[in-house]
C-alpha cells in the first residue's frame, strides 16, 4: 500500500543547540560540546518539548491508520521519538535509518560563523560563493548531497507493502530538504524558506498524497502542542544563506 501521509518532526532542543546559541551570543569562535554530533542528547528543555509533543501525536496515532515511525540514528532524534511515543501511550517500534542523519559539517564542525571566518577564511569565501545548497566543506556534505540520500530513503519506504503513514524524527535541514524534494522547489525557493521560516524544535510538518501522486502541504512548523502546554518553543536556526537575504 503506498504512503498517503508523510509527517516530519524535528528533534527537541539539544545540548548542542543550546551550546551553539551560547557561543554565538558570546561572540566565540567555537561551540563547547563534549561529544561527537551523533551522541548529542536533548537538553532539559528538549526533554520537556518531546514530552509535550505527545499531545500532537495522539490525534495522528489514534485514527487506526497503519503507521511506521522512522528516526535518524542521532541520539537527540531517537530520544525525541521514544520520549514522545511513550508519553502518547503508543507502542510503536522506532526504525533507524542513517540516511535521516543531520548534515555533516566536516572541518567546520563545532565552529560558529565567526570561527569559520577567522580560522578558514578561504572556506568561508567559498561558502559565500557557492551558497548553502551546494557548498561542501572538506570532510562534510552539501545540502545537495543530503538530497540524494533522502530521495533514496523515500524510494525505499514507498515500495514497502504496509505503511500508509510514515512519521520521521529528524533534523531541521532534513525537514527543509524533504520539502525541496516533495514540493519540487528550486534552490532559491528552499533557501528563502529556510531563512524566512526556520524549522522549530518538535514542530510537526505534515504532507498528504494528492490524487495525481504528488504531495500537498497540510501544515508546517506546527508547535501548537507546545503552546497549549506552556512549554517554550525554540528555533535554533542555522546560518542564513546570503542569497536568501532581503
């Protein structure tokens, strides 16, 4: 049975998100994180957000429709999925796929924008020239690289005999690039979208299949489940591409 509904959820605030925000506020060049990116957990607020997400999941999981839950292998995504599903009373396995992981930044990992400019000035200039979509830092990935792995994930899930709804716990860049794929957006459109309306932590983003086989955006950046429970919403956007500035 083909997928009729695709739900994308960014993880809750992570300790890495909080550390990056603190580094930028302080004008620091480096972000203080004591573990590799794949092992960064949720912050205390992120755990609260994941628990509050249960209120947004219950209507989706209570309609009897067959649902598969997938997650990035990164700790913060898996932790969000398991925390939210447990709080929602849903006994669904969380399936892991490495293609859903966050963007790999290579030599620029744990550097702020200021840190990149000061320590890798030629790379900073190359990033400005190529733009966020096509710039691949040494040892890392571009957004275009990520698109290739996300396209293959969608193809593999689509041939499954079972799912009608797929829920994916992932990262902000992954959510944005799924929109690029299913809505057939251009480079300029996706860069502007990321600049104007960055993905919030534990936001629900939902697509429904149309009669012609395409996708219709049902909702984007929905954090009403946080607002109803008085849990702060967080954004933690990445660097805004120069091409998207007004």
